[in-house]
C-alpha cells in the first residue's frame, strides 16, 4: 500500500513539475518578445496569448501583467503615430488585464507602474482637458509604486519620460530628464528581479535616449 501511495505521489509531482515547466517555457518565450520592435498587431497577439495563459493558470499574476503591458505598448505606438482617438479603447483593454493581476497580487509596485502608464494613455487623448484628472491619477499611482519599491528603475524611467518629453513651459526639462534617464540606467545595473519572468523592461529605452544626447 505504501508503495502504491509513493508511486502516486511521485507521478503527481512529475505532472505538476511538467505543468510548471510548460508554463515557464511558454512565458519565457512570450516575455522575450515583449521588448522587441513589434507592430501593433503583434502586441495585440501577445496580449491575447498572455490572457490565455493567465486564464489557464488562474493564480499567476504575471500573464495578466504582460497582457496589460502589451496593450500599453500598442497604445504607445499609436500615440507616436498621433492616433490619439484610439487610446481610450486600448487603455480599457489594458485595464481589464491589470485588474485581474491586481486581484492576484496586492501592493505590487510593478502593477502600480502599469496603472500609471494606463492613465498616461488616457490623458494623451486630450491633455488639456484630462491633465487634472488622468494626470493626477498617473502621479498618484507612481507615488504608490515608489513607496513600495523606491529602487525600481522603471519608476525613475517613467519620471524621466515625463520630464524629458514635457515642454519646458509646462514644467519639463531636457537636461533634468537626461539626468533621470542616467539614474534609471544606473539602477538597472544593480536592480535584482525576483525571477527571469518578472518585469525587467526599460533599460533599452534609457540607453537609447542617452545615446541621442549631443
């Protein structure tokens, strides 16, 4: 009887281990693509893929995180293309995935970082009208993230973006922005993520911006 029980336990652990390995393998493949220079359709496909992984796993917050992040990246491309009228819909899709991630992981700085980015997308639809609402919510969520994880380089990166790309008449500064990009890059060099699947994006952007300076 003991041998039967032991065999069943070994079999169960083998199946569980295989499931974990399959999850990690699939996630590793998808996460590797997230920082590539993809098109909007590619990010949509990735977001759908991550959502399916999250729905299958049910207890993992990272798939929903990346589903939201892929939507945000899609929105940032559309923003650069001046397609501002499409950003509300993108932000709404990102929010659905982020809400699921937040249900699974409380007080998570990485999730508040994405919340800040979603509010930024919504603000850019009409900055003059939405700055006092969406802009304030963006700042509030970044502050929450910083309180939880002050050494996180992605927090500094977003501050750098805000400072660098905001016109000087509205409080922006190219020079201060570059200082923040450099600070973010320095933080990236020493910041340790919990696992290879955890968020690690942002270093390439800081390097790119700093390479452009005179």
